[in-house]
C-alpha cells in the first residue's frame, strides 16, 4: 500500500468515526450498503419554506473550461429565477482533489451543501454515512425519475435506495478517422475485438497508418471493455448483491480482454501510449498518422474537435462509434459525476441543494450541458430539446455516448461496480497491463498477481469499515 493510499485510508477511517458513531444494523450486513432507511423529512423541504430570506448554499464541482462556463451561466440564471435559494460555485481542480477535500472536511466541518463526485467514490460515500440519500428528497418532493436513463440511476443506487443523482456523466467511445478506414476498404467501424484486429492489420499492411489503434494504459478503458463484453469487475454481482471482496481480473472474459490487448500491441497493430494519466498521445496518434482509431471518454469530443478544427492535421475525418466488445453488442455503465447532499448541512440548506439539483437535472439544463461539452444527458426527454436535437444532427459524434448508454441490457455488468477500495483495484489493473505490455508477462499470470493485490486491498477496506 502506498503512502498516499495509507493517508486516504486514515482520512476515511477518521471520517467514518466523525460521521456516525452508531452500531451496525442488520441492513449493514445485507447487500453492499449501510443503513437503508430513508426518511423524507431529512430532505428539509419544510425548513426551506419556513426560511426568512434566501438560503445560500455552496456547490463543489469539477467542471472545467467550456463546461464550467456553462455552469456559471446556468447558475446565474437559476439565482435570478427565484428568491428562495442562492448558489455559490466552488470549482475543484479534479475529482480526486474534491474527494480528498471532502474526506478531510468530515473531520474539520469544511463541507459543501452539494458536491459532485465521480463514479468510483460511491461505496466510500455510502460508507461515510455523511450524506442524505437522494431518495429522501425524491420521496419528499414526489420527484419523477421515470425519464432518467436506467443505468444512470442504477449506478448511484444501492440497497434499493437512490444515493445520489447522476448529473455530468459520460462513457468511453471509439474515435476513428473515417478516411483511413475507408482507404483500407471499410465503410463501418469495428464492433468486436476481432474486427478491430482485422481492420488494424489491413491498415498497417497497406501502410495507411503505423498502427490500427492507439491504446492508453488506463484502467477505466479496461473496465468498460469488460462491461461491454458482459464481464463483472468484482464478485457478488459487481458488489451490488453484497459487499465486493474479490476482483474478477482472472475471469474468462477478463482474460479475453487482456489477451486481445496484449496481442494487438505485440503484433504491432496497436500503439501502446503508456500509463501517464495526463498523456494525450493516444489522441495525437490519430492526427499524426500513428493510428486510425483510439478510445476516449465521450465528454472529450468537444475539446478534441476544437483542436482538430485548426486545420493543421490534413484530411482527418473524425468520427465516433460505440466501443467494440468480445462478441459485439453489450452495454456500458456510466462514468463521471453525480450530485450528493451532505448531511452536515442544515435542513433548509439540504432542501435548497435539492432545489438547485432539480434545476441542474431538468431537460433543458441537461441538454445545455451536453451541447457545451459532450456530456451524456441523464434523461431521455432531454434528447427532445431543440438545441440538442440540432447539435446532434450537426455533430453526430456527440450522440454516440448517449446511444451506447441506453443500448444493451441492464444487468450487474452494465450497471457498474461498487467497490470500497476502488482506486486500489484500478491500480492493480493498471499494473497488470503494464506487466503484460512492457515486461511481456503472460496475461493469466499478470491477472492472478493483480487479483491478489486487489483482493487484499478490498478485504482490508471491508475490515476497517466493518462490512
């Protein structure tokens, strides 16, 4: 365990004690949640109605650039539209920074009234017992969630309780240069791993590009390829039937992903661009002729198109398609952020946070955010908003992430995994990829070693929180 991870564990342990000094209930042992009791009064709607003057709340968010500009304008509109709630925005540098600051705030009291957290933090947020379940506000306000994308809701739910509301979400998609695929004789993108290999070989053999695809060593890419192929990342129904304590890194489906990835790199069909999380070499490879395809989050389409529009990259026809999978088809979980309401806020501030969250989740705002930066709308009726209809018609690549999220089955694989020590499992996955690609370890051996590392981290976490 690294020093950073030990520090994070210590912070969480302190946070757990600070957040709730109560004994485990039977619900704590059933499924992967703590107490599943929901009290609509905890949302504080009555307190907001009784408040004298506007209630001011602080929202910690991690939106950047055009997305942050959109949020500032939308929040200004919200503040001007009514006289009960005033919102102050506090931009955080990254999800990791926001989560670290939040855990520290559980002890210091420096907490927001609404916070955006990424998908990997769900189990730890639940375990902290520091938030009011969104279900309490859904019940209190009789909020209609029938038009929300099912997998968006399900990712942030557990034990039959909606813990947070999906908001700024995305998922990885396949990006490709249509002109390069056409030059190799293909009029459609690949849908299976085998097709990626076939197309890549044709591209390389005909010297259309140096490689068929560029692949960044990023655990989230593996996770989504696994889910799209029907594989579950961890045991116990991806941590949704009971608390996860073992990784499925050595499952047949997982090994198929690992072997395909290694085979593509070993045979020169895929360009390995390394494990630096800040690197964009996999994207640059498409622009410079190093590859014809790559994988990246759907929310990156806007910035990518802005760079490519400079005209410095020749006849590049950027297009997007759903991720390939082992056998074709399948579905993916959500990525990115959800809205959580901290319990430390007063009842009136909780209700104010929910009022603002409802605004951000409205079809018009979801459409606006999708147009601003490529995020996926969390509700189906947002796709009928004229501005988004026009945007998707003009820029079809922006729609792929949404279509991928609503296609395929809703099951434990596609809903996504709940893991207490999520980052440790990702670190183990990254290490397995590095050992295979850089040191040429056999995929089965690399997967076994990674599983052992991940299992220990998950079990130690569960022991600490009493799960």
